[in-house]
């Protein structure tokens, strides 16, 4: 008798072994209902039961081991259109497939001290409560040490840039590009790519970062933007925060070990 096995994204055909040991008992631990996506403590997702009603799936499943999103039932839950991402050139291989690109909005993460959800950072940085800075010269900050411990030692740019080279001085709810134009926190790649050109090109081609959704050209895809994976304030110390690995997947019934995976291609 043959059976189809689907585990962790691979598909194989194995012979069912009537004498194989029974499958291990499933964990009785209650499922984790709050988990993060790419950076722990930064992008939290709440598990919602039956979010995909036609299948009865939740929107996500959270790992009981790492508290990271382990599986998506609805990959588009909470997403918005990425917005304008102009094609660089008709024959440019980095043009990407942005026709139906969606992202998780970053602006909701601007909350600080439970301030006004409509004003975000501008609740304090309004030019009056906190005056607009008159100079971009680096200085010590009286606040936000939880984000940047020492503003004179910003761990990004190796001393070549400072906070207000990226953050908009008169509209703290936005970033700014090299010409001073506003850049949405939902599209940080437009700012990051102005310095990190090769990485940005790879991101546009889909060989850097993460995508989920349809592989079809023009199909709906969720893209992860730069700041979902990288903390721009500590990137010199931690380019990407490592995540505790998951346990190895269970072996198929009848298979005693995975020694075959230790053999290199070609049998060497």
C-alpha cells in the first residue's frame, strides 16, 4: 500500500509499514496564541481561530518552542497594498513582480507610551511639545534610549549618518529620502535601497528577504520589507537576530533514522 506524505513543504511517496512503531503522541500543551514573525517582540500576530472559514484554519499557527509564526492559514491577514513601486526599466531584471504585492503596515508600530493612535510620534513631536530641531548635528537624546542606547554611537552607517538623516525632522510619522521627500514607514525599502543598492536589487528580484503567496506572475504575494527582519538602529551589532531553531521534523513511519541525508550528492 502506498500513501502520500506531505511534511514541511516536501512531497514523497512511501510504503506504509504495518509493523512500524505507532506515531508519537501529540503534545497536550495548549497552543501559543501570540507569536512574532521575523523579529521577536517586534511584529506580534494574534492567532484567530477559523480565520479561513472554508477550511476551518486559523490565520496562523504559533510554535510552542520558539513563539514564532510556524504556519500561515491566511498569509494576507492584516496586509495592505505595498503601494507604488515603479519599474526601473522594461528590461531590468530587478523590476520585481509588484502587481499585487501586499505588506504588513509598519505605521501601527509607531506607538509609544500608549499615545494618541491617530497622531503617533507627532503626538509629542509637533513642533510645540517637542520643538522641531534646528540642526541635524548629532547630539545626545533625552528619550528613546530603549531604541538607541547612545545616539552618538548609532549602530548604523559607522558614524556617517545620524537619526535625522533618515527620520523626517518635521513629520516624525514618516521617513525621508536623500532629497528630503517623505517616505512611508510602510515602504522603508525605498529609503534603505538608496544606500544598500545591491541588497535592494536582490530584494526586488526576490532572492533576498521573504515572500509568501502565489508564485504566478502577477499573483498576490506578501513581501517582507527591510525593517521587519533588520533593526536599523543596531544593524552593526546584529545584522539579523538569530532565531532558536525548531526541532527536527518527525521521521515518516517505518523510517528509523535520517542517515541518508548525511550522504552528499553523488554518493561521496
